C-alpha cells in the first residue's frame, strides 16, 4: 500500500510540466510561488498541531532540512529552465537519472548493497524512460543546454532525497516539508535577486498555476515522497519517479490532445514493468560482516 501511495504521488508531480507549459512567467518566479504557497498551506498545521515538535528542534536538527530545501529549490529551477530549451520527455528522462546518483550514494556512503534483481528493475525502468525521451527528442531548441540543466537538476534532486531520508528518521513529514519549502523559498528569492528577475507584474493565471503546482505537485507529490522516505528505500522513491514521463505523456494526451507514438507506449510499458519488478525485489543485500552477525545471532 505504501508503494502505491508513493506511485500516486508521482501522478501529482507529473502535472508539473503541464502547468509550466501553460504559464507565461519566468520559471524561477513559478518555482518561488510554488514553494511559497506550499509553505503557507502547511503553516496552520505547524501552528496548531506541530508547534511543540518544531520548537523542540535544535540548530543541528534544523540545518539538514534547510540544506535539503536549498537543493530542492535548485532542482526545481534547473528542471523548469530546461523545459525552455528541450522537450518535456527529454528533460524528464535526464532529471530521472537521479535514481543512479541515489543508488551510487547508497553504495559508497551508506555501505548498502542493492541486489542484482533490484538493479535489473532500475536499469529496465531507466531504459524505458530513454525510449520515451527518444520518441520526443529534437523538438526543443538549444537542446544541449537544456539537457545539461536537466542533468544537473537530477544531481540536486538526489542530494535532496538522500538528506530527506536522514531527516525523516527523526522528524515528522509536516515539519520536515515545512522547513524544506521555507528554505527553498528563500533560495529562490536569492536566485531571482541575483538574476534581476521581478517577482511581481505577471498575468494572474501564473499565480493560479503556481498555486496548482503547490497544491497538487508539491503537497500531493513531493510531500508524499518525503513521507515515504521513512518507510521505503531512497532508491525506490527515485525509481518510482521514473514513472513521471509516462504519466506526463498521458496527461498531455488528455489535456493537449498530444497522441503518444508507439515508442512512447513501448517505453511506458517497460517503465511500469521495471518499477513493479524493482518494488518486488528492492530489499538491499546486507554487507558481508552484517550477514555474519545476523547468522550468529540466529544460532544462539
């Protein structure tokens, strides 16, 4: 059930590209209002239900989610900017390489071993997403720049995911996401000041779009990922995100009457199969010394 909820969170996140395509404001402006509105939506819950928890946090406890929020803000900025230069599918597939950054970090930093079967699921899911991207490649301008932005967005997202995994061990979803979105808001203010971009003076529809991004894509998407980090491996969260190109293609069909090609359908089937296979084989293998300790304890 938890895995299903996380996948449903990916449905919420998949509306992101649809909203961005309908906007006319600079991407940084959309990102700022997205995380600002999400922060304001959580504020009443913090005051009423989580005041004691947040007041009990020390500086060290606050620092990690604040850093996590900086990387989330950078991820959103790079992803939204990439959509101005390359196609939605190409951007999504490069952003979704996050799963490999996360898997590498789990192996190198956390000393976890991902099983061979789990790797098969990850690779199959990624290859399916590549097929989706290939089906749409070439529709953007200055694609190399857009691809580099999307790839950097993947690295930023991986750091956000890994930090979130640590924070969620000792912090509730609401408090963690409130701190993250607050930090991301401040990050975006700084970025817009550096770029000389105004945060006001745009068509009203852009603020409605930002509200939709906050409610559907952030609170019903990224917040679900944050919730799931306490119960599932970070690599599963990252792998589930690989479903986004598929859901985005379906939404494009429904909303913009964009009929997916046969390659998109094929890639989508592979992605779904890969996520399912990974979810069935996602138990990481313990390090050898840990396995020995377990074996000894079982024989006592």
